C-alpha cells in the first residue's frame, strides 16, 4: 500500500512498478534510483524508532519526449493488428447503442483494478444523482473522468492542465484534486517512512517537469498509436504525480491517445476490462517497463487490446440482441404506440435508471405522462421498479445491468 507524508494511504497505487531482481536487456530507458535520507515530520516520539533513520532509493524517471522507438517486427505487427481490432469494434454497426454501456464497463473495470467493486445498477443510480453506495459514486466519477478524457482528446491542443482536469473530475471531493503531490510518496513498507518500500516515485519537485515531458511524448505522431498509449500510461504510473487516483487517471490517458490518433472515434475501447482479467500480469508488465523491457510491455498491451476488442464486440452483440427482444415485446403488447414510451425506450442504453421526475425533465413531458410510460415499460417486462434510499422508487432496465455485470464476470473468468 502506498503512502504519502501527512496524507492518507493511497489505495489505488498498489499496482505501481516495484523493484525486481530479474535481469533484462533494456530496449527503453530504465527507471534509475538515487539514495536519499528520510527526514521524519511531526512528533518524533510518535514515530517508530525504525522509521526515524531511513535511507531509501527514490526513482529517477528518465525523459522520453524525444526517445526513439524501434520495434521488432513481431511486436510491431501485434500492435498494428490490435489497433485494427479496436478500429473494427469502433466501426461496428451495433456500437451505436453500446457507446455509453462501454464507457460504464471501462470505468467499472478500471475501478476494479483499484479494488473498488460495485454492481452496475448502483453505478447507474449514482450517475443519475440517486443516493447509493460510496463505491458506486467513485465509479460514477470515473465515468465522468473518462468523458473528460474524450472531450480533451477531441481538442486540438494538449497540456498538463488537461491531465489535472481528468484527475479533478475523478476526485471531485478532495481538496488536492488536480494538484500534484507536495510530499514524497511511497508504495509498500512502513506507514511512517519509505522503509522497505517497493517503489518510491520521483520527489515532488520533479513531477511537473516529468509531466511536461510526458505531454511532449503524447503529442508526437511518429509512433504507432497503441505503442504510444501503452508507453504514456506506464510512464505516468512511474511518475505517480497525485496523492490518489493515479491508476485510474493513467488509464484515462490511454483513451486520450487512442482518440487523438483516430484508433477510436465513437466509443471507448474497454482496455481496463482486459487488464483486470489478469491483474497480476498487468502489474508485472508495468514492472517490465520500469526495467526498460519495453517490448515485453508492448506485447502484453497488444494482447490486452485484442482481448478488449473481443469483449467490446460481445457487449455490443448482447445489447443488440436485447433490443431485438424488446422489439418483439413491443409487437406483442404495443407499448410503442405511446410517443413518450418510444423516447424513454430509445434512451435506455444511456439512461437505464430513472424516476418519473427525471424522465419528465429529460424528455420534456409532465411527471404524470412520464410515470404512465414507465409503468407501461414495467408491465412489458422491460423495466423493473425498485425501492432506493428513503423509500424512493425508481425504474431500472435490469437486463442492461445484468449484461454489463455478466461481461465483467465473463472477461475475468
């Protein structure tokens, strides 16, 4: 578990690169170390004796803005094929109804990597502002952060402030959201010092320069797109610029690059769905990057991208089949004879949970008309009415949530 002086433990950094003894031949600048002496803060009497006099190795992260990338033919081919697979997913006709569900699946999987696990129906409630679990609100914030990442990717320029904006959206309730850490952090070891830490990220006074260098790398156009996304993500994890939220912010950067480079133009490539399927392999890949074994990390990332493309197609096909079932229900019970019903039904992929007031505002009708339409969809078996906080009642497209939950489980099986 990582730590930062005078800050709470950082839950979501357990996957940061850690020192390993494997001997590899570096094909990329490896992370170096510099020995430093730990100076405790606060009341020394409350600090364990073993943490008062500590020598530790802080990471020296190399600049990569102008680093040349030379790939073996097999790695280059794997990356190219994986990028084509993601492009085919993005171009699929059935993707239209799956864009928002893919976004939610990716956000949920990225959060699961950080051990934040919650059912999709609770995330849906959080996104509608309905009281629910804190973990669901965290995943909902991740959804918003990915939307911010996509918006940023569609702009013509990219700056460090854009990364801060993603982080601010991810951590809306933290005073330090969108601000680089102002103290030394570490992963593993003691709660009071970097003693026995697995990894000590760069000192805080190095972070801004390293982020500027990372941005310069991210705007290059002479690197294969998937390789650029993989390197940018791993480099960001090595920098670890924030008190918390580094993993989720770093994975959002993958989508910034894939969008900027035109690999995806409509939806989200569910990379985190693939990464969480073998979390340890993902962590090991980041370690390989730290060691300078770039080709191993890129090969693993290409495999994850192929896995993500398959998972995305599976999700899109399951949702398309569900829409087909709904159409058959429409033909039987005639629920589409009502214009309000048609509009609510068309919006269920994006808004699978609602109440009468929210539906009325969204579709420009009275609450009475919205409630009548929701009741019709419930009678048809398309929606299910459930009780939430304080006895409030909402309608949920339970089959959409079941598909999303199943996809997450099946990918990890």
